[in-house]
């Protein structure tokens, strides 16, 4: 990566399956990396929970390890700030006086608040118009209401970032990009909405102060040797928007897909908060002192988690063996890997996974290949919807995340999306994006274009399938989806 200079940042990405911390200089050079796994519990009733203390411990451990590794390369000033990216829609109850959690963290994949969404179905259009989002358990507010109804009336209920930042700094804040994923934020005014709070039964709740993504929110002594004193905490942002910025999707129509636990397609739509007419959602991409940017967002609940499921079943020796195991062709097997439901554009959290077309000749390689193709097909569906809302075709799709190491998956994605795929040449897009916003916070005269290092894809994939072949496959795959939903 070529870069533009700037301060060295400790950037932490607190994700669903683990926490990653990097120390990165202003050119985008990663000086040190540390990772700590986190494994949520998937419950039989559709619940997905994790101990909040495990999240905090992973943040502190990864951050301290990264700083220790980077110490020989740092000057006397250490790092300029700590940046924190978060999961977006994971929530918990906690005591603001002591900081102690009062519940497990309810992970974004948790579907137990579906009944609350069903109750509020008559208000779905109001919610969509006000927030840009779909009334769905994926987002924060239904889970917050579920916590209040079933777990505790004590303390506060917030997204996980507010609790983590409170542990680090004592402050009670959330960034506006994360808040735009809550179903409680007016997307146009970028403020908490009293009518929505009342609708979800959350009126009277103490709410975190809304902050920009390029704002210093406090200081923390929690990482020790990172500098001569407590470190500023800045660059708070939801993970997918951080990755959008890191990949320099800074212009209207630029789009990326992150292949993580789930897969997420985001496209920059500029300074106006439009609304999708195709089943996607609209969120705040970021808010800085220089203004707002919005994005279209399409979600796939299971990507890497589907690959992990294959390994748990013994069909795949390890995720690193994906390309070696996947057959060249699925042999007619079709997979809809809806292992945690279907998100955009179907919004059917109760949907289950389907494998069809199996015969006695079908082996692990064909099943693995079918799941790979099923992930790629969902990405292709989302890209088509993005193009519909933008009113123009994408020129390319930028991608990041651990699964981009799979040549089979990336080629399948290019074949079905029918646009060139550009692979981000760094495994750390989310923390690098958070670092860019922290860099803006400590250098307020800089622009986001200055703060995000430039990059050139080292790997790319052109479509090999004809448009007719891709269309035929997608039509068959959609028919299996419809059959699944009918069941």
C-alpha cells in the first residue's frame, strides 16, 4: 500500500468470532497484529449469546499483545489513539454505576425477538421510512426490547460498543453509524427518535450520547505502554462501514463485500439518505466534521460460519482446505446456506438451510462446492439489488475478509455477479478503516481521502461464465430459495 502519512494507531476490531488488534502507521503498514478468538453460544431456540466479559477480555488482551509486539518499532510517543470497530447490532444490559453486565451479550444473529417484530408489523412502513431499515430481529431495538421484557429492567440496554467504551473510558457514547443500525435513529436528522423509542417500549431509557466517527470520546489507561499517558479513544464505527472506508469506496456507487462470519455488501450513496426500493437497507456510512455519507446495505447471515459448519460436520477438513476439497462442479447439488435465516431481500429469519439435487454419486466435494456457490449466489442477488437502487451497473466489486483467500469462492462470485472482483490486499480492512477515522480525530485538518491509504488489488477475478449461464444458475437457485420459503 502507498500511504499519505499520519499518526500510528492501535485499531481494534471486536467481531463476532474474535477480536483483532493491529498497530498501523499512517501509510497503512501494519506493525503488529494480535487476534483472540470469541465463540458465541448458538442456542436451540434461535438465541445467540456470548459472555460480555469475554468480549472485553478479548479487546484488552488483543490490544496489549499488539502493542507489545509493536513496541520495538514505536518511537517515544507510542501510538496516537485507540480506534474501536464493533459488531453493530449486538446488545446487552449493564449497570452504568459499576459497569457490570446484567445479561449476556445478545449477538446480532439472535432471532428470539421475532415476536416483537411481529407485534409491530403494522408500523413496519413507518419504521422503514424513518430509519431506512427493515423491521427485523437483526437490528438492535427488538433485541433491546426483548432484554427488557425477559431478562432485566435494571441498568441500561445498549449495543456492545457503548459498554466496551465505558469500560475503557468511563464515557457513555455510541457513534452515529452504529446507532443507524438500531431502528431508533432518524436517518435524516441523525438523532434519536422519541416516537420510535416509544414504539419499542424504550421511552425513558438512558441513551448513550451520539458522537461522530472522527471524534475523540475519552482516554484510556487500559493498554499500558501504548504512549506516555492515557491514550485517546477515537474512530468508533460499525465494522462494515469501517471496511467500506478502508477500501476507498468514497465515491457514490463504489461498493464492497466483506466475507466474514456473514457477508455484507455495501455501496456508497453520497450525502443524501435515500431509501431502497429493492429490499436493501440504508444506513449512515460515516459522519465526520466534513459531513455525512450514507450507504446501501445487503446482508447475508452465514458465510464463514457456513464454512465452519461444513468443518464441524466433517465434510471439510479445515477452512484452509476449502479450495482443495470443493469439486470443480457441484454435480447438480444446490445449496441455500440459510443456516441462520435469510436476510436481504427476503427478511425471513425463520428460513432454514436446504440441500437439493443429492444423489448416491454426490460426495463431500459436491456438497462443499454447492455451499460455496450458494454463498456466491446470495452475493449476486444483493449486487443486482444495489444496481437497481443505484440505477446503474457496478463497474467492479471490491472484497475483503478471510474467505477472499478462497480462489474457488472468489471465482464463483465473479461468475455469478458478472463484474470484475478486486481483492483488498490486506486481511484487516475493518481495523484499518477504524484507524483512518481515529487519524482524522487527532488530525482534524486532514480529509478522509488523506487518512485512508491508497491501495492496488494484487488479486482480481474476471467472470468466466457467460451472462446466460450465470442467469440460468441464478434462476434455478432462486427457485430453490422460493421452495425453501414455502416450506
